[in-house]
C-alpha cells in the first residue's frame, strides 16, 4: 500500500490507533494538530486578499464547492462507507460550523477589519474548542488547564479592547460569532472522527453542504471573472484546497488522537503564524502589542498541555 493510501485508509478508525502506546498516540496527535494549525494560519490572510475582489458570500460558497467536489472524489476513490444514520446530525453541525459558518462570518468580518486584527480573535478558539469538547466530547480537563486556557483568551480579548473595538464593532462581533461556531464544529468533528475517521468527517461534511452551496454559488457568481487578479484566484485556491480540506485532514486526526481540549490549545499558536503572513504577504502593520500578546498566549500552550488530562 502506498504512503498516500496508508494515510487516507490506515488511520480513520480508532481500532488502528488503539494498538499504539497512549503516549505515542498523543504525540502523533500534537504533530498532526500542529500541521493543521500551520495550514489554517494562512486562511485569514488569504481570505483578506480574496474578499478584496470576490463577494464574501460567493467566496464562502465557491470554496465549499471546490473542496466538496474534491472530498466527494476522495470518498469514491477510497470506497468509503456511508455514515450511519445517527452520524448525519453531527455531520450537519460540522458542516454548518466549519464549512459554511466560520468561512462566511470571517469573510464578512474582513470587510471591516484587517486580517492582522481578526487573527487576534483566533486566540479565543482554543477556549471555545475546549468548552465544546467538554459539552460534546465528554472530556474533563483538570482545573489548572482552564486557568491557562482562560488566561490565554483574556490576553487576546484584552488586547482587542485596547485597540478600540468601537472603531469596527461589526467586524469584531462577526469574528466572535465565527469563533463560537468554529469551536463547535471542531469539537463535534473531532468526536465524530473517533468512529468515522478524521478525513472522512470533513469530506462528508463538505458533501452534506454541496446540494446547498453548489446552486447558490451559480446564482451568486459574478457576471464576469475577467477582472479578477491572479492573487485573488490563488487565495481562493488556498482557502478551498488547504483551509477547507487538507488542513482538516490533519486537524481532526490530531484532535481525535491527542484530545480535543489538549490539542485544541495549539490554536494559540495560530495568531503568531498568521500575523507573520499578514505582515509578509499583505504588508499590514503588526504592532509591538500584537507580538507581545501573541508571545504571551503561546506561553499558555505549555501550561494547558501539561494539565489537559
């Protein structure tokens, strides 16, 4: 079996990982989660570039259609079984959270705020993911874990408040809503991936959305695409292929292996990578305050990881 076939068909079910040492499984979870975070870090800068020329609603639909078609092809190529009846409700939640909700809300938010500003709100995702991990995944982290997780989130929120959120309240509200629906989608998908498989979850969630997003994307498509620049097309390609599909292959696998609450704290690293991309690719100003807050929340990852179980 080739390496690609092994990756896509070897993990999915937990009986495979159960033969591994729990410590090895946890380590693999953190590695896969880290790869997912690195991939996701480019999502907001790429979305920011894309919404400069694409309507945010069309962008959300188009990325879901592209990823959904690829997901459907993968499911057919590897002859994956259909989800059980009880799993479809969870797939709908995942689809509403990470396929439609988060991309749409962030695309709308980025019409009001810069990607550098919006990335700071991603620091709230670990806390949201951990809370939903308890509610939907049955996890019970130690009390000290919550101290580090809340501290990291408070640092992020405190920084946002010092920047005068009243300057763009709509953008901040949209980003907060995006964080909530994304945290739910992450936790629900990670819980489901224990029985259905990590990459299968995101592929099926994309397929669930296809009957809705495909016709809407045709209806809302621009009258002509001739004026769209290459950077905008590349950004659409990135958020469709990497942010919507490949990143989730690693992310859901990592969450299932290492624990939703624990591995979810890796998202505190996402602002660091995202700010670097915003500065390097979009030439947006990254203040010293942004850097200090990012470094501080990164410091919370180690503490949260130590007391997650």
